[in-house]
C-alpha cells in the first residue's frame, strides 16, 4: 500500500503529502522492528525480516530528484502486481535506495534463518534482489546475501533455477559495465546448467563467457570457450543443439581475428560455414545470423590487407574460395572501397587500436601472443608450428582465465613484463625443470616446456597448466608462499578449476575442428603488418592493477620509521655527506633523484647503506662464510653507530658508481619492511619501486625535518 500511495502522490493523483508518507514509512519500519523483537518462530521472524528488507530497498525518490542529470525511474504500475510476477526490469547501479545497509543486514539474517524456515516463500524476494543487483553489488554483504538466496532457491527449485538467476544477474551486471562480476555469474550458471535437460543453456552461457573475455581483450580465453561450446553442441545427446555449433566456431574465428591471427581466422571460418550449411536454418540469411555478417566483414578486411603481402594473396583467396565466401567478400569490397584504399600504415593504426596482435601475425616464423592483466604485460612466443602454437594458445587461455579470477583477490603482483618462451617436450626427453626462470632485471623471463601431446595417462591438462602458472605468478608476487597459496586457495573455493576446465581441453577442441583441414596458408611465411613483439598491449579497465593501500601498510608506522631513518642515517653519514656534496658529480646525482620526486630520507638512506657496506667490507667482518643472521647483526650495529671523523669513507668515485645500485637495495629494504617478499632471483627493481609508490606511499610519506640537501637548492 505504501508503494502505491507514494507513486500516486508523486504523480499528482493523491492529496497525501510527501511528508505524511515519510512519516507513515518511518512508523511502519518502527512497527516491524518492534514485532521482530518478540518474534521467536523462524517462519514468523523470516516474514518480518522479509518485510523490513523490502521497506529499506524502496527507491529513494527524494535522492532521485537531487541526482542531477539522471532520468527519473519509470512510474510504478497502478495495477496490482503479484509478488511472483514482478516486471522484468533492471535497476541502474546509480539508483539510490532508502537504506541499503539496513536492508542487507536484514537479508543476511534472513538467509541464515531460511534453513530453519523451509516453508517460507523466497521466490519474489530473490527475483527483486536480482532486479536491483547493480545497485547492491558493491555492498560488502552482497556476496553473503547472494549466496544465501542462491542456496535457498536451489533447495526449493533446483540448480536450474539458480543458473537462470545467475544468468539474469550476469546480464544486468554486464549492462552496468561490471563485466568481471558478470563473468563469475555466468561461470556458475554454466556449471549449474551442465545437466542433460539444460545443457543448451550451459552452452549459451559459455558463448556469453567467450564474448566477455573478448571484450576484456583476452582473445585466447574467448577462443577456448567458443571452441568448447561448439564441441559440446556437437557432442550433446540432444541433436537440436547442433545449431549452436556454427555460431560457436564463427565466434572462435572472430577471436582469432582479434588476436591478429587472420589466416587462422579464415581457416576456422571455413569450418563454421560448413557447420552453418548443415545445421543452421536459412544458413545464408544475414538478418537471422549476425555472426555470418561479422565474419564476411572480417574476411573482406583480410582480403584487402593481403594486397600489402603479395605472398599471401593466393592463400587468402584460396581460403575464401574454400569457405564459399569469395562472392560475398567481393560484394563488400565493391560497396565500400575504403579498405582497398588503406595503405599498410592505415591497417597498422587501426589494428593497434582494436586488436591484441599484429595482422597476419600467424604468418611470421615466431608467433607472439600479448595481453595485459593486473598491471602485467604478458608476451608469450613460440615457433610458428601448428602443434607448438596450439600449446601456446592453450597456455595463454589458462593464464588469462586465472589472472581474471585473481582480480577478485590481491596477489600483490609486480607491474612488470612477463616474457614466456614455449617449447614442446615429449615424455621421454623432458627437462628436469619444466618451468625455467631466465636471468633478467628488466622483466620476468621464462622458458616453459609443455607436453607434446596429452596422452590417456596424462593428468588433467588444465591442472598441469595451473601448476605451471602458479610458479610464474608467485615469482611475480610480493607475497610469501603461504600468503600467495591462500589467495589461490580462495580462487579455488570460488570455482577456479571449473572455469579452467570446460567441456574438453583446448587441444582436443582445436584438433576436432581443424584436423581434417588442409590449410593453404601453412608454410607460407610473410611479415605481419606491424612488429608482433612491439605491438601495443591493451588492458581492460576492470583488469588494471590494484591501487588500494597494500597489505600491511600503516601511515603511522611509515612516519615513525622515517623519523628513525633520518636520525640514524644522518648519524652514519655525519662526515661523509658533506664530503660527497662537495663532489659535483654526486651533487648532480642527488639533485636529479630529488627532482624526480623522492623524499630526502630515501637519498640519505641510500648513502648511509653505501657507507655501512663499505665499512663492513673494509673490515672483512663477518667472513663470507657467516650466516645471514651474523651479517644482519653487524649491519644493525653499523647503522646505529655515529660516524667519527677518523672513520674511513668510501671514495667519491665509488659513491658515484654504486649509488644507483644501493638505491635499488633501499627499495628492496622498504619492501621487506612492509612484510613483502621478493621472490625473483633477478628482481625487476623498477617494477618493485612502482608498486611501492602506488600502494605503499613510498615517495609520498615524509615528516617535517631540516633539509640535509638544502645546499643543493641553493646551488
């Protein structure tokens, strides 16, 4: 009744004032709250919690009117709407509700109570909750309430009902640009629908998942899911599912095109056309089959671009002829000749904005796959041989899926470049270490050996890939092994393996759709339209590195430590500092470091560490055979001792030559101060410093102090 009266009042159809209605709403909430105080029966209490949650989840019309630039929500219906027949609309994420905190607390108690109130009808509340998901998603209690409602509806209506609600939430979240949240809902729907009567829905969820991965610029993950969807559609007992197979393979070809693998895209297009002719109704009706239209446009672009690589003109033409697309492509190019007018530079400019790899990258002798997640820039390369390329794509797909899942946690990854070289090895000649780090202080470089083929005796290939990725990712993380394992365990509890393993492994699906195809482009080498190893790496907004305060950080702790560092470092460099500042080279060096934005304590601490290490080395104590603890004790004593005039100071040339190295060691020291661990044998110090600056206020924290370098400004 309150809902209807509010709508009537705001539409000028009631003499009731807004203030009267506000008073009634407050009285009603107070009344329900008082009833809750005496409700002991689970069913009775559940009903009251249901009511108070609905009261708090009403749209706050006053806030709407104050929300400049936003359209008003649709007026509430004047006719009666049954609770289980709510209008199929979605609430925008920005829409204000009366009291989300109070509602979520009530809902949390309600879902915890539901197992003891089996007869309580949950359907209408769950439906309304799904409708307003975008407005509730960011609330800290959302995951708990959502899971509780899902469990309740699953108990009452089975997993199919839960999957349907997951998909509905996913669509609402996707429309609100919350693509990672939508992905997680779809992954759950895919699993819940994976039953005989609902497999079709699971395959459709897989295609939706592939589409979102593509939007996130993760084309290998997208291709994995598209091929798995096609494989599942063709292997299902229900032959009516066959019509989904061509759409799945068209999608896979589209994701190859996105990755710059334009020849591979045409090869899959040929398979998709064959499936289209066999299983799709009205197979050449472009109004009915959007994927076919997109594929023809991509094929026309590929045909036009091949003009800039004469050696590819004939193979591309042959692939188009085999796919029966020659006439359609010529028609497109005749209607829009702009593609034919683009020079090579134009193709490069457009591809660098929209693709993840250089066009015709699959014609180069070395294949390169690039993607960006969590601030990391991944480049995976391998020999351009079909078996090796398939293994490399399988590796990239797994890496993309795992990294997308880790955005929900905080693995504290360095924002560095990860370069991986893929090789194949057979079981009889496997190297001792299948994952080998290669020394490099500018990036994390790896050589990874993958099995040449998956045999019947092989373990789960997706699990094996996960183990490989865990090694690489932990080395790039600043967490201890136990802390990193906890992050991975959390991802595991949220279904990581079910997201990696879908229908069939990647090599199986690739072999299924390509094994009988004789590709005319094989062994036709050509230079891509652009340099694959330098192609821009795109990172979707949702996948960027975290900027929140890092684990363990405390401003008070930082300032207290900085105060102590000024005191001890000034004492350690009491005589060396003025001597060093008299040297023009060192003075210029320090000035540059300060001008770049570093606080004085970092520069002073660097000099102090340099002086301390010089004295320890000069004294030859402790011996090189000493334990780490002995070295730590000596170093601590040196840092606490005030420099005397008679103490030896390092030569100015040594200070100038080693200052940058000691600056990096200070960065490592600060990382350890915050409980972080450097897991790389050859650390990427630039990436380490960047993370400390972003998440640990490395260059921002400072205290009031007398300037130790004031004469630099004066000079």
